[in-house]
C-alpha cells in the first residue's frame, strides 16, 4: 500500500468558464449598476413623500414616480396624464446634475468588467460594452413597464431613443479606461483619410482647445446666473416662500434647484452668446431685450431672468463671456504649450486647429443646449430653454471669429521670437600690461641655530630626530631661488587654527594631530635634519638606492660636486637642499 502524505502545496484552482462566463458576469454587473441607480432615486423620492404633509398617493404611487424620475434622468420624457385641461402634458426638462449618477455607475461597472480576473480571461472590449449595456437595459425595460400605470409614466419612444445611447457611451468610456486609454491606431475599417487626420498633432491640439473654450463658456454662464440671482435675491426668496409653506416642501424646492444648476449654467452661456433662451412659445430672452410676455412659473432660479423691455449696457456686458471663450481657444492653439516631440507648425496649422476647435465647441454646446431644455406642458409651455441649433451656431461663430485670429497672431509672434538671431557670446580680451611697480621681495627668514657637528657616518643614530623647532613643509607653488644666488626661499604663511576651522566648514572643529599637540601623551618633538644628512657620500648612497629601487626608470647622473669650505665670517648655514639638483625629470 502506498504511503499517504499530506499535500503542502496546493495547485491553482482550475479555470471556471471562459469568455462566456466573463460576458455573463459583465451583464450581471450592468444590471446591478442599474439597480443601484434606481434604488438611490427611489430612496430620495420616498424621503420626499414621507416628509410631505399632504401626499397625493400612497407608497405605490411614490414607487411609480421613482421609476419615472429614474427614466427622466436618462433623458426620457415623462407624461402627466391628469391635467386641468384634460390633455396629457409632457415633462422633458432633465436635471443635468442627476445625470452624473447613472453615467458614473455605468462607467465604473464597465471599467471593472473589462479587467481580466485571476481565474479566467476578461471579455473583449466589444463584449464588455455590449454585456454591460444589455444588463442595464434589462432593468430599464422593467422600470419602464412598471411606471406605465403610475402618475408620471415615461414615454416609450423617448426612453428607447435616449437610454441606450447614454448607457453605451458611458460603458465605452469605462472599457477604454480599463485598456489604458489608447489613442490609436484606429481600426482598419475606418477610412484612411480620417485615420491620418485624427492622428495628426493639430487634431489633439484642437480637442484640448475645445475643452478649454467650453469650460470657459460654461463657467462664464454660471457666473452670470449667480450674479443675476444675487441682484434679484428678493424675488428669489419670495418665490421660494410662496411655493411652499412647510420646511419639507421648501427643502424639496432647494434640492430641485441644485439639480437644475447645470441647466442654469447652460442657459446663462446661451444668453451670453446672444441667442438666449425661450420661456415659452414666442417669448425669447436675449441681451437685446425680452420679447413677448413671459409665462414662466414662479421658481427661485427663474427669478434671475432679466425684466421685460429692451436691454441696456448692463445686459450687453455679458458679451465678455464668449469673447473670453474665443480668446482661450486661440491662445491654446497659437501660444499654448506643445507636447513632447511635437513640432511647431506654421500659421496654417494654427488656423486649422482653431477652426476645428470652434466646430467642436459648437457641437458640444448644441448637445448641452438640447439636453438643458425641453417642454413643461402644451401650448405656450411647449418650449423652454435654449434653441440648440442657434446656440451651437453662435458658439462656433464666436470661437472661430476670435480663436483663429488670436491663434495666427500668437503663432506668428512665437515664430518671430524663435527666428530672432542670438547675439554671439563676448570674447574675453587679453589683460592689459600692468604699469604698477613690482611688489618688494619678502624679507629672508631668520635662520635656525646650527646643529652640532655629527659623525659623517650616516647611521641610524645620526638620523634619529632631536628636539627643535618644526620646519615648515616645502611647497611647489612657492618661488624658488636661482642656483648660485645664495638667497633663501621665502617662508610660507602658516594658517591660524581659526582660519583652518573656517575653511573646513561650519559646525566642524579641527583637532590637531597627536604629534602636533604638546598636551597629548603621544607628542614627540623633532628638530631639523642633521648636517650629516647633506654629506655628499650619504647623498650619493641615497640616490643610488632610489635608482636601484626604481627598476631602471631613473637615468644615470653624476654626483653633485662637493662644495668648498665656507668663507670666513659667513655664519649663515647653507639652506638644506639649496644646491641639491634633486632627482632628474623623466622625459615624456
């Protein structure tokens, strides 16, 4: 019988399924994302229903309203079947702030679904987008069917036209992020002209300029709305207090105003561009004035609408918003920072990039204008908000009319600066000969007392150091006396301890060596070399030993002649090494 052993290393778990299982998981993820969004809207509606002192229906009606509001967030129009006139009335103004919730949920779900798991491969890009979208739309179809019998059902055709594109675009953005946000190459089925045009650097520059211009335009619109609300703060307060007398109703109105704040920014941008917006059929609000009789319902945000009549110079100052947006587009295309490795194109490239950016700005503004408005009823309430084609066309015209000249001018100025000749570096001139007198020669040092005469035998005992002053080390930079002049070399200055510490760096204290510190037990005084060190026989023996130790590198030289006896009365000792020619220099 074979022995039974306990396994200590576990093999990896087998792969459960393949791409089919991954696609099924992505579909379930999409359904969960839709359920989370629907649940969030349901909680908000139920809180409003509970806090309302006079609810119109029971919990079932509140749940039907929640399903309809969730579909409205995706762009579908709602229908009010019970009206005073008896005819159904559409409700198509979408709170843009609430659109961010489903878009973010789908984006995160698709990004997570496209990443491969540890035990199975991930789905393809198309498969992930399709599976997440399919799972989300299943829940949307169920919500559409459930809300049909409620007080605010969604129009089926509007839901079918708005819900799938929004979900598919958000899912595609998530999958693109999961794959590292690649910018190319495009598939081969795309026409070559389009692929080449999108791959150029000026296309990326135009997209960046369009984003900057759009941000400036929407930011300017939000500023206009905020300034107008502050100017008409009294009217806004009266409308808030007049619509509801309880705190729950006022809180609901404030939440609705916050959800419609992005819509107000788009309306303000349309007003600054010139076309303005509609407050009903035949009522246009523009900087030139308000035409027609406004029938707007009392609402805090609508209190910012200018009064009727022709516009004044105060209304005309809103033109600074499109001017700033067009200048931002031109600045980005003509004088903006280039990417790494991108070449500086000519004036034609700058003009083309600015023109393309203007087209993109116009398209984006047209889409936002169409999403920010809609009907609030029938008859005179059938049109509310900016007209998308007018607003988009005005945005493109402002961006092109100002962006192209600014881009071309800045690009021309930059090329002019780049083409400017660089002045040559100044050549240093030779220093002029000095006419000042030469400095006086330094005074000769005081010689040390002569050492007692020693035996000519240069034994170890004669070379032992004796007590005496410490000689200064020789330096190669010091001026050397000419042979036969009899002048002693000038002494070198000895730096003080304070100077040594200063040159050694701040915060570091220099300690003297033990042989230089008299207070140290290892201190041993030494004196000058004895006279026997300069004996010709000893010197010749030393150079002979050095020559043999060098291995033949030193050339043969004759010994220096022995100097004669000193003249009577000359008590100046010969400087050590003054007549010593030293080792010969090796020729290179």
